[in-house]
C-alpha cells in the first residue's frame, strides 16, 4: 500500500490478499483497524491519496513539508502555505460527521459550556468561547490549570466541557476533562491524534489532520485545522436555532459597527462637524 497506493486501489480484496500472501479476512481486519468499514472504503481512500500526490507533482508543490537550509524564500513560503492548505482540506475530508453531530447536539442543549486549552490551543479555546457566547450560550474559557480544575468541579450533568490539545497529551487539559467527566458533564476533545490520552477522558472526539513542517511543531497549521472544527461546531449550533442565532449575531455586529465608526471618527475627524482631516492631522475648519 505504501509503495503503490494507486495500484492497490485498483485491486480486488482477493488480489491484494494473494499479493501479500495472506487471507481476505486479514485484509478486512486491517481495514477495520484503520477505522474503515471495509475494503471498498480503503480503495477509495487510497485512490484519493494517490490523486492528491499526482496533483502535487503536476503543480510542482512540495508535499513533504521539510524545510532545508538550501530552500529559497519562495520555496519556504510554498511549503508552509501548502502545509496549511492541506491541513484544512484533510481535516474537512476526515471529519467524523456522526461525532460532530453529537457534539453540536450536546452544545446546543448545554446549560453551561467550559472550554479548556493551554498555549497555542488556548487561542483556539478563546475563539470557540467567543463564538458560543455570541449565540447566547453560557460559556467560559480557562487557560490557567487551577482555574480550569475549579470550574470543572462545578459542572453537572447537562453541562459540556471541551478540551483542545493538538497532541492530546497536555496534562492540564486532560485533568480538567477528567474532573468534568466525574461531575457528569459531557466531554468533547479536539485533537490531532485519535489514540492520544485525551481520548480516554472524552465522550466525543473530533480529530484534525494538521501537517507540520520543519521548525513548526505546534504551528499555525495545527491552529488552522482546529479552527475548522470550531467553525463547524459554531455553525452547527447556530443552525439549530437559525432565526435566534441570526438575530443575536446581527445585534452583536450592529453594536460593534457603531463602536468602530465612533473610534474612526475620533481618530480622523471624519463625520464630526467643523473638523477636516489633512494627512495625519485633524484641524478645525
């Protein structure tokens, strides 16, 4: 499969079993170990992967993401943007729709939502909190480990705790989810690895597919792919109460727009009687 994904995608399960000198049953168990329903799904996945690699070669895009000392500035930019673009595309393609629906249902009905994240993931946690808050959901975001544990201890059945960790090994986030789960809250993990320790403390798991390049462990690509899932969660919850969500978002935009206009007028004098902006200065007319 690794040597010739395109070729394997065109083989029957019997042909592949013979080629590998094994049984069809073993091939089927292998498919299920990968999380696939059966051999047809494996062939489709291999065909897509092979087509993606072919498209990359045709466009001249580097696919390994490894930045070397001899790379030009243009090559470095191409590798970074490629990694970020593929992170978005791969995350979207790999979204578990059943798990996403379960997460949306839990958030939409939650009495209270806690969001936990540390480091780079704290920025994503803040984004999720802000979006849910705009929809009128009672949510809090906790980057400090002690504050997260204290908040988790106050959750009850019907509440939701969301833990965000790219590696899935951040002990502060895992501990907060563990406490929330013991209190009866529904726990949701957003991580890049579906067998990471955080999964053991999560009722629902949403996985990203971030690609990292040299020098970029915990890079923007991991945050971008996490934000894809945040966007899906936010939109899914908003669609559950469409009219109310549109009304809440319009009200927030209206207030913010007025604030931006007020600040712009103070800075430039535009819109204020008797004041004329001249370059970087504002003078009395």
